[in-house]
């Protein structure tokens, strides 16, 4: 798998949703007319997780927030790697 994005988690990522800067969205090819794409991510133990990336306006953050709670993530933890 190819690493597309690495980021440190912000307070928004922990409390509300995983947010990517607009300029990093080009790393996630989204089919024309679609508003979301699924991607794989790996935690520090190299376990793979699948998440849904959607453009702003959609409200589908449950999988991400469940991951945050299960892993006990905090702001500015080590970088998260996202794969496609």
C-alpha cells in the first residue's frame, strides 16, 4: 500500500470528525458526481481500518469516532497514515 497522507490529530479530529486540508483531498481520487470515497488507514500496530471520506456537508463520522474512542486517541498524537 502507498502512503498518501500523514497527519497529526487535531482537537476537531478527536471530538467531531477527521478533517483533511482541502489541498490533501487530491490524494483521494473521488469519482465524478460522488461525494464520498472509502480509504484504508493503519494504526501504530499496523492494523488496517477502513474509513469513509466525504466532502463537507455530509454527516457520517460514526466509524471514525468509534475508532478514536477505541484507541483512546488524543490531540497531536503520532501521525496517522492513510492508504488508498
